[in-house]
C-alpha cells in the first residue's frame, strides 16, 4: 500500500460561535475568535489517499487528478468565502477546523470512491495549529448544540 498526499491552500474567513449560547458564553469559549466581525485564515489543506499501484502505470492515482478533485469539490467552494454564511455544505455548522476536516472528508470520500481510498484530511489553520481526521466515527457539531 502506498500513500500520496496533495497540498492545496485557500483563504477564508469565519467567526466561531454557537448560536445557542449567549454572547458571554461564546466569548468565554472562543475568545477573540467569537468577535462579531470575524477574522481570516490562510489555510493549508492536505489530503492523503492510499492504494495499490496500478501495475501498468506504477501510480496509485494521478496526483494531477487528485488535485483537480480537491479544487473542484472543496477549494472552489470555500476559497475567499465566509465559512459561516457562504458555503452550502457548512450551513448551520460551526466552522472550527474540527468541523471543516469532517465536512471535507464526507465530500472527498464520496467522490474518491472507486478511484482510491481516502486516508486522511489534514487542515493547517496556522503554522502551529493542525487538525486531521481519518474517517473514524465523528459527526459535525451544528449551531444549537448545547
Ligand atoms: Ni479562526
């Protein structure tokens, strides 16, 4: 089994808050990330797939093809967007990095079915903060959860 990883960058803004909580509760939980006007990040998304090499091409998947899928399914929908309001698949979802990787996983796993196996979705929010998901049991957390 061989693993391949493709890296893609995007910029987006968000505000972290749970609509079910008071302003004070949100400020206590999320700090400055709950500021009403929001803030932006330069995100780096790394998608890792794995599979057996095609005996004819010696490739698991053409990395150019993998990049096209990531761009089409994720980047075009989130780049230069407000993650709280502009992205259909994030409606009602609190846009933490945790929720983003789980949401991205759902989309990419479906799209890659029959091509190769999705192994990991890794999202760098800053140089120091990285969150990754490998498809183990988890659900997105939506506004309204308390
Ligand atoms: Ni943030």
